[in-house]
C-alpha cells in the first residue's frame, strides 16, 4: 500500500537523503507535500520530479517567486503553494498524508510536527529541537492520539533498533555515542582562535551548519540526552555519552542482565531514514553498498567526554534537571550563540558561556502547559541571548 509522505525541510541534508530513499523504494511512497525555507531552486526541482499536492515556503513573498520559477520550467500540474507555519501545518495534517518527516531546521517545524501528531500521523523525527523544547507535550499528545514517533537521528534510531532485543523496563542504561567533533584533541588554550570554517569541517558526517557547530561543542550530545529522555521514557541518570571517533557504533543499550546491544553501520543517514520509513520491516538500501567491513574498521575506540573542555554536556544535563522551560532556553540560547559564532560576532569558547548566562537569567521550574508557553520561553531566551552578545561586543 502506497503511503502519502510529507517532508518538512525537504531541501536540507535530511530531506534530500529522504527523497533518495524514496527513489529506491518505488511504489512505496507518494510525495504529497514538500516544505522548505528559501532554497527555491532546489524546491522547484523537487516539485518538478515528485509532483506533490502542496509546496510550502518560509514567507508569503516567496510564494509568487516559486510560482514564477515553476512557470519558467513549464510546470503545469495543479499545485497549492502556501507559506509559513500555517502552510506547514496544512501540509503535515493533509488528509492524504500518512507519514511526516520532521527535518526542519531548529524549532521551525515544531508546530507542524505537533499538529501532525495530534492528527494521528506517523512521524519520523530528524529534528532534535522538537523533543528538546517540548518533549513532554509532544510525547503526551502522541500517547493520547496513538501516533507513532520514530527517530531518524542516527543515535536514537540505534537505540530504537537495540530496544527490539528487550523491554523498556529492562533497560539499565542508554549509551549514546559521538565522534567528538573536529576539536576532540585540540588544546583548550586554542579554543579562542577557532574559526567557523574550522568548526564546520566535521570529521565524519555531512550535516547542516548548526548541527555541525553543535557537534564541535558537543552540544549535539547534550540535546540528544534530553531527546532520549522523552523518546524512550528513561530517567536522565540512565543516559550516558561516550566518545567514539570512528562513528561505527551509533548507540548501545545495557540491559539489567548485563547484556549490551549495539547498533553498528557505516555512517550514512540513508540507513536510519529508511529504517523509520519502513519500520517494522528492514529492506535493502538501494544505490551504493552500505555494508560494514569490520576488517577495514579494525579498531573501535571509546573515551569519556571531557566536560571541562566541552561544558555544553553539563549545561544540557542541568537544563534537563531543572525542567520546565529550561531545555527550551538552552536550545534557544545555543541557536543564537551558534549563529553569532558563524557570523564572527562570538568566539567559539564563548558559546557555552553565553548559554550558561542566559540559563542563569531565566526563571527555574516554570512549567510548559502549551505550545504558547514554549514559544514565549523561546522568544525570551533569544532576546536575552542577543543582549548578552551585544554586551560582550561592547
């Protein structure tokens, strides 16, 4: 049976890899909706190829720009072009959409993802921020509506796969692995001179700008701790992080009987994407061989993360401990800090300092009862983060 597919963030790395997976599974999916930001050239090419019912752009002025581009390409099939959050919600809740891939940057797709879950859609989650900023709300809605949330992020996909060997109540600990990023061995005294260009050279993965910088600071692992807490319903103390530079083992579960299950594969996002799209089946991934050559891999190394050099991990754990709005504050402050670093307005070493200062300023234990609470906390944290950057630059 063909499933209707909506991709939030179709022009990004995850979105494009998702469409590659769809190409390798002919007849399995019908692309009903594509949502992008400002990359109209790529979006128009996707519309030409997949002929969706709805295309979403970030702002209303871009609607006519997309129409004009498609006219120039002589596209004549009927297409509804919409914009903004309202357009994303329309796409993610479309009656002919069965599966929504949430791969929008940052908190952009939160409202649409939440809407899809409340509409009973199956959701493939590639966007960490959705569960970081509103995990309790999102997973509560999923339980109430019977919506299935399947992780696409490689580490959480690995945990999901390992869980097929046991029950959640049998988990002793989750072990999330991380490559350590490009500065794993860089002396702390050199952190002040790190440039955005250096930070964007990830040793293993090809990813978007923010997630690559987050990998360099280890904030991505901190966000993954928060995400795992909500996805798998485990206590924060049960979630550990280990540095694994080869990125062959994507995560592990230790069960209470002492058994450890590890999911291993070459680092290619098509594997977790296809796992989510076709779950509970496992199908061959088309194209290049994705088999793991253990002889070539030879050695797998592990080490504890150095939280003195990379304090973002501890900041994430503190945000999770404080609860309420604090994970949302952490995420918002990090996004502003990363943007400032990329624009050469903030030093690499100042990213965690800025986040810590914004968390210090924000009230603790403020509850999140609605998406409006989330959005308000997000706006306030961004405002304060911007003020801190201005003060540092003065």
